[in-house]
């Protein structure tokens, strides 16, 4: 019996019936075939065929899925997410699964002091390797304790961090009620676990997760953690991880029509590759993206990785992969800024029980990681962008490419807010950009100049477009950048 005949027969029956038992398929086949064999053949295609599967004792119930449409969060779903982001804590279920995996790997209690000390050593080693430069910077997860160190230190922040991005995608209408997602370099399953956690707060939404990973230790952790966490609800299905080196991946092994492709803290670790090679990897994999699909690239917020990520996204833009956010190209020009350092910051997470246990030592600060700061870009193959400029008279605004002509003068500008407050009690400081900058530009708001007309910059969202009227241009020679001084007479208006 050929796979093609089984698939063709399934399509025929599913068109006639909105719900049926998989065993009914065997009645239409020319050769005798078991239900289990039919299921095995069809399993990779269920999601694309638009059906949901309910596993029974000796059979499978097939239910036609709801038509594909844009995800719109309900009031109840929004309340659940608001509550989650207010507490920003890893669920107790998730914490316990990590602890159980530690016990499985070590054959000791998760909080055994010998185990704790080995995890501390792994964390110290990873942090030391992270800050090395050039070819000496090699981050690997080939050893069991390397993965345990990651789960203890980096995982909790990344787990919650990605849920902020998912929530924003949902609010902006970029998610569908059925999503096919690919996580590139999944590690122990951080992104899939975050997706599952997010979807557990949703009603009747479906996600089908595909992953790529190279290291066996990470895959072992993934196979322990992800399927168990997905079993909480049946709205997320997990496919077997593709074991591969991303830099040598045959893209034909990837599924078609991917709705969301994620590169989370993976491209920065490929230090043997040039910027051009990394861009080629992303561009080639984008061939598997659905016409309205999204690519998310996420990197740490430190200056080196953040600036490299921005340079990579500009290179991808030139290759035809458009930037949806957070960058806005207000003047339809080409960004030539060489050192763009831009990142998002969110509320600190609550430390996990494992973190607190690791911190029971002489240097507790080494093992508690609660800061959420990250650089990211969302890219698409179409021309959709998060922010579109609505300006009745552009002649009233000066592009930042010509800001050197206005030093010591007062001007109007329109720009994207590209950071949170980087200042102190005396001066609020914000990175801003209009997509034409040749040098870094900052909006500076002295505390004594704060008014109702200019305080909007303190409340605006990362990536939003603002119109700033009557700001004073001052060149900062020490940093080779420009400051736009916001005065009491400055008006700031959001682009709505």
C-alpha cells in the first residue's frame, strides 16, 4: 500500500465528513492496512490537512479544524496574559519538570549539594566562554552539566521573554488560530516550552512545533521536558526534532508553509560564520516561510551581539527580507549606521527555586539571573510593517541623515523609539532613529523639563513612532553622537 494512496483516500473522506474515525479509512483501501500504519503515514500531514486528532484506545477520532483565520485574543485570554506578566514567574509545573530532569540525569535529589556545585561550575564556565572574543568564544552543550547549567540560569529568563514577543504578535494580528512554528537551534526546548505555556492560557488555538538541534544532550533534555509539558493541554503538537547543524542544513528537510520561524540566541553563537553566511542561512530558510509568515531573530542585549544583530537585519533587508519591527524606515532611505545598539527591557522575573538554591553560597549574585533585556527583529517576505508614518507635511521634519547641518539649532524630527530609559534621576535618555541615521541619536529629557506635553516619551512603547517638535540639537563629541534636548517648550505626539 503506497503512502500516496493512503493520503489521497484520507483527503477524500475528510472532504465528505467533518468528523470520523480513522479506522473508516481502511474500508476504502485496496489492501488490508492497520489503523496504526495509516496513522503513522498520515501523522506528518494532519496539521496541513486541517484536522485535529483525538487519540482513543484502539483508534483515532478525526475532527475537521476550524477555518484558518487571524488570531484575536478574547477578553478572558487577555486577562490571563495580563495576570501572567504581572507576576512574571516560571510556573511551578515547569520548575518541577526541570528539577525532575536534574534528578534523572544525576540519580540524586535535584538540590543535592554536590549536584548544585557542579551546576554552579557549569554556569561559571558558560559565562566565561560567553565573554570571550573571536574564535576563542565557543559555546557548546555537549556535556550534561552544560545543559543543566543553561536550564538553571538562562532558561527561566528566555522562557518568559519569548512569551512577551508571542503576546505582542497576537495583539498585532500576526498569529493565526492554527500556527506552524519552527524553532531553529531549540536547545533543551526553551522556545517550544514558552509557546506551550502561552497557548495553555488560550482557548481552542492550535500550534504545531518543529525544531532543529545539533547536540545530543539538548535533545535528551528536550525529549524529557517538552512532551510532558505539552500534555497539560492538547492544543500544541510536537514533531520529532531534526538533528542537524544549522549551518549545513538541507532546507528540503524542513516543512513547507511555516507561519513563524524563530532564531533565539542562536546566530550569535555561530562565530565561525561571517555575517554574509548567517544572512544566507536565514534567507534560504525563509523560502519555507508562508507568504504572510514571520521570522523572529532574538539576541542578547549586550552591545556586541545587539549591534551585530542590527547589521544582520539590514543585510537581510537588502536581500529582500523586509523588517516589520522594531525598526521604521520613515524616509524610505537606507540605514548606514554602523553601531546601532538597541534593545527592549521588561520587568524582572521572579527567581526560580533552583536559582535560589544555587545562590546558597558565598557568591549568590553569580547564579541569580532575573533581568529581561533583549534585542530582536521581526522580518517578513511581504511589505507589511508595524508602524506606517502619517505626516501631512514632511517638510516640517528634519531627517537624521542631515542632523549635522542643525547642530545647536532647534528642529522637529519624527523617529522610532528604540530603547527604554537609559538615563538616571537627572536625565532621561532614549535612543531614537528614523532609518537614515549616520550617527547615533538620543532624545534627552532633563528632569526639570518634564511637562504634560513631552512626557509621552516616558510612556511610549519600544518601536513606536513619535513626532518631536522644537528640540535642541547638540553634538556629543565624547560619544560621536547627537543629543536632541527636550525642553519645556517641546511637544511630543505619538503617530496614531
